[in-house]
């Protein structure tokens, strides 16, 4: 006699539960309506109104749904046992070795809109190539972090200038701040820095400057912005035409025309006020200007930290405004700060293996930032850029208008480089060898797009060989060359590492030669200037990568390079040596190039029957 269940039933007289039938392995469950992307990001309740929900309509934001319609069909979910069986099957597929790789047209896994590239995009990865092995670490973070947390003994041994810690010693005699210089310095900031990053309101900045001159430095965000503007005005240098100054690039790093000590005093006074600011637009603007200042001083990790904070505050303000449109947040400066943060995000993504922000998750309704005023001018009706002279209000306005055309062109180039990264650099380098046909097709499409972008630039910001150089035209021309070197880089890898009898080798090598010509043009174009600006470190990184590309081509023996390739490498080394006393990673980049150049000179390079002619500029 037992208490357990029997064949007829249970001890309580209840009938025995029947075993589940085969058809019962699945049961219907209607999926709940999915909120729009913005409401999901903000974790707020969405009313699922199509095409635009109530919250997105109030905030004026773009409303996107991941599902096709509200009438979500009934789906059938398997039992847990069936789910486990499918998971085990999926795990077995992942553990099984496979040589297949996704095609370049497939959307790679990305974090945010801009995507996260593989290490193949970083210059250090080239040191793992067969022709460059043994000259340095191929770790993508090796050079960047070499300048961080460096012992003082090593800094003294290398002759580096120790960066300011913000706390002067008793023996230091620091320059004093004269408030009567603020107006002139702020005007210089507007002419040299603001035109490239118009994140501030000009009228408000000038009003705050006059208030600070009359009443003294307060402990608020406006005063911090004025001090940061003065610090940048003192630190940055102005690009001058150097077409006929062949000896200009022989200066040493100690003779650079920039008053770093005075700039540091302004910067330290501004940083004292950052901790007193709340999460506001002024706080985000201050953090962004701090990032520019640190980049001018070649302190990359510190700059990245400030840019990250600026992006986080900007993201918070955008989400607040989308949720509550009545908040007193000025939309145009916030919009411009958003695009400036995205542009900086892209530059770091290409050059530095650092964690990036999630600001790109937010998509603004306008594809371009709105200008602060109505220009009332056609870009083609503006006078040529070399004809704008003088310091009167008309010339100042024309420079700002020209700066806005430059700013919009930069954002347009940002989108092109982003698509290149997501298409070509979301895989390892060996992936290029297996999918060369698709890669060549994509490269030709992007080449046509890059050429079209440059050809359609307004004449007021388009570089011309027969005209004097200006800052804005120089940056955009450099951006064009940089996009091309990044675009043709996979072709160089294929031409060096693939057999020359491969059916696609000739076409890929011809495209690689175009990339090498762009590398040489960048070195020549930049190698005669000592221009301190917010993008200086990115330029030095590009020069390092360009020089490595030329050395790899020469050492491979598969490219017929002209005899002046050594002078190109020496010019890149000279440019790096100008700044090596301020950044240890720049010093080590120069040493790597020195070692490879000496070894290449002393060794007889192997020759290949198939060689591609490279014509230097």
C-alpha cells in the first residue's frame, strides 16, 4: 500500500497527468508591441502610435520602429528542452572550424552608427607584416600608452618636456593673467579655433568676455569658457604660406612659436572652475575645449578623457530635450556640439584604440548642423580665400562664413570615412586576401565618391596648387589624402602578401600604387610646417603610417619606387622629431622609422619580375 500515484490515478483520486504530446512542444504566445528605438533607449513607455509616437512628436525627433507593423503575428515559442537542443546545436556550429567569412556588403557588427574597426586600421598593426617584422610591437596600443604613466627618470633621459600637472612648484615663476588681454585673445580664438569647431555662440562669448574684463574672473561656466579660449589663443599657431620656405622645417621643438607656459596658466585657471559646473551646455563646451587644448599639447589620453565627458553630457542634454522640449537648452549650439563630438569620435576611431562613446546612437533629424545666422551668400559668390584680408568686421564675417562651409564639408567627409571603416575594416587583414574581388569593387566605388566629394567642394575652401595655403583648405586637402590612403591600404597588404601570379594581383597593385602616391603627397604637403593645432597628433600618426607604407612597398621589392623614397622617409622623421620632446609615443614612432630606414638602406632588397611603377608627387 503506497501513497504515490498508481496506474489508475493518485492517492487523492485525481487523474494522472498525461504526457505532453508532440504537438504540445510549441505553444502560442503573442509578442507584445515593441517600443520605438528612442523610447527604448530612454527606457520610457511608448504608446506605439504610427508613424510617430507621442513622445517623439513632442521632442521633434525621428521615430523609428524595429518591427514592420503593430499587427505582430502570433508566434510559437518552443519548450525549454527544444531551446536547449537548439542552443547545443548552435554551440557546435560555433566550435566547428570554418574558413568562410562574410562578404563586404554585409553589415558588420557595430557599436553605434560609426562602428568599431579591427586593429588592421591602426599603424602599429603594419609592424606584423612580413616585410616589417622585428622593428617594434604590433600591439595596436603599444605606442599610444607608451607615453602614459612614464617614470620621471625616463622622461629626463629622453629629454622630454614634463607636462604641467596643474600645481606649480614654489620655485616656478608663472606668467600672470592680464584681463585687459582677454578681448584680443578671444578674437584670436574666434579666428583660429572657433572657425574649425563652432561650438560656442560668438555674441555670448564676446559679452561674457567684456563682463569678465570689467568685473573680474568669476567662478562660473562663462568665465571658464573665456579662460579656455584665451589658453587656446595663446597656445595654437597660425599656418602661414611656406611654399618658398624650404628651410622652414629644420626648426627644433624648443623653438616653436607658442607660449606654452602662459597658455598653461590660463588653462589651469579654467580647470579650477570645471568641478563647480553642473551638467549643462557650458560644462560640455568646457570639456570639449579642454580636449582641444590637451590635443594641442599632445596629451592624447587626457584629451580623450575630456572628449568622453563632453560627449556624455551632450548625450544627456539631447535625451533631456527629446523628452522635455520646454527645457531651456539652446538647440543650435547643442546640435553643433553633437556633430563636433561625432567628428572627434571618428578621428580617434581611425588612429587610437581607445573606448568610444555611445553618442552616435542618437540620430538628429537634421543631417547637418544649423548655422548660427543666415549667411545670405552663395558659396561660389564668395571671394577667393586668399583675398580675405584685414581685421574689420566684414573680413571677420567672411572668415566665419568660410569656416561654416569647411565645417559642413568635414561632416560630409566624416560620413564617407565611416562607410569605409564599416565596409573594409571590420575584419582582420587576412580577410582581404580571401575577398579581394569584392574589396576591389568597394574600393573603386569609394574612390569615385571621395573624388566627387573633393570636386564639389566650394571654391572658397577647396585647395588649389597655384594658390597660397590657408588653414581650412589645408585641412580639407589633407583629409582627402588621408581618406585615399585609408581606402587603398587593403590593396597594399594584398599586393605584398599575395602571389604575383594571382588573377587580381595586377589590379590590386595598381590601386596600391595610388595609395602610395597619396602617402608621399601627405608627407610632402605636411613636412614643411610646424603648425600646432587640435589635430596635430592625428597628423603625426598619419605621417607615421604613410612612412611605414612606403617602407613596406620598398622592402617588398614589388614596387618600382623612384630614388627619392629615402628623402620622403627622412622628411617624415624630421617632422616627428620636431614634436618628440612633448610626447613619448611620437619619439618612439620616430625611432621605429629610423631603425627601418637604416636596415632598408643596408640590405639588398629582393626583386620581383612583376613590379608596379609608383610615381611620387
